[in-house]
C-alpha cells in the first residue's frame, strides 16, 4: 500500500488552516471575553466593597439620627401636649361659634331651597300647560286654521312692508309655506297683497307636512312665521319672564 503524499500534505494544510481559523475566530474571542469578564468581576467586587463600606457609614449615621430623633421626639411630645391643652379651649369656643354660623347658613339655605322648589313646581305646571296647549292646537288644527292665519297675514302685512323691504333686499320671489295646500281664493288674496308690496317679486306657494300648522313667509333674507309653534313659543317666553321676575303667572287674553 502506497502513501499519497499529496493527499497527506493537503490534509495537513487543511488541519493547520482549521487550527488557525479556530484560533482566530473562536479561541481568541472566547479568551478575550473571559479576560473582559474577569476585569468586570474585579471591578464589581471593588464596587461591592466600596458599597459595603458606604452602607456601614450610612447605617451608623442613621443610628445617630434615630437617637437624636428619639430625644427630639420626647421633647416635642411634651411641647405638643402643653400646646394641645392650650388650644383645646380655643377650639371649643371656635366650634361653638362655627356651629351657630352654620345653623344660620343652613336656615337661609332651607329658605332658598324652598323658594327654588316652589319656582320649580310653578315651572313644571307651566310646562305641562304648554304641552297640553301645544297638543290641543295640533289636534284641532286643520285647513280652516291655516285659512284664518292667511287672512290674519293679509291684515297685518301692510304695516310691516317697510321692515320687510329692508330685510328682503332685491328679492326675486316671495315664498309662502303651509302644512297643507291653501284654497285658491286665499292664494289669490295673498298674491295680490304681496305683489302690492313687492311688485317685482313672483309669489310662490309650497307645502311642508313637517311644518307646524300655520304659514311661513320668506322674502329674500326675511322670514316671518305665523304658526302654532310661534304662538306657543311666545307663551313660553311669557311664562319664563314671569317666573324669572318671581311674580305670579298672569295670562291676559284679548281679542284683536
């Protein structure tokens, strides 16, 4: 059996290369890490010794402070006891005076709450009245109501023309909105009156089922409403004013 020296030489070269690689990339980093770890452990041990010495010094300082605190506490306890006895009589006098003041304040508070409760009950009654009135008007409203509102609008529009013109500006049309369609005769009367006031405007009629019974007039930027809601709002404002003034609620009725 012959020896292949070329193969042997190649294996020796591979082994030497492997050893160099292990030394270069494995053993050296491990050794460097071990050295760094030893240095770190040494530093930490020195720090621990220093911390122990510092802790012992702080412990002795703490014990000294505790002893001084105990002495000061004994002196302070005696001082507090004497001061408490002196303040006790003062506090009793102040407490009695405060109770008298709180009693007077509570009495005034009860009087104020009684007044507020009375006003609240008045307001609740007024709101119930408004709610019932609103329901009654909505239940009773029909085409006759809107027709009467239209006639009222015809009677009231003349003295309001100057204010309407100022608010409407150069309006191209006047729109009258009702909950249901108005009779033709009423439309003609409204058209005639509005065209007297606004000759250049076209009168248009619309219906809105969601609107409260009554009429709404829109001319340019101006809007006037004669509806059930507007009358109810006026009554609500009157009730709020009367309750705010603290007076009895007085409702005046008159025919126009």
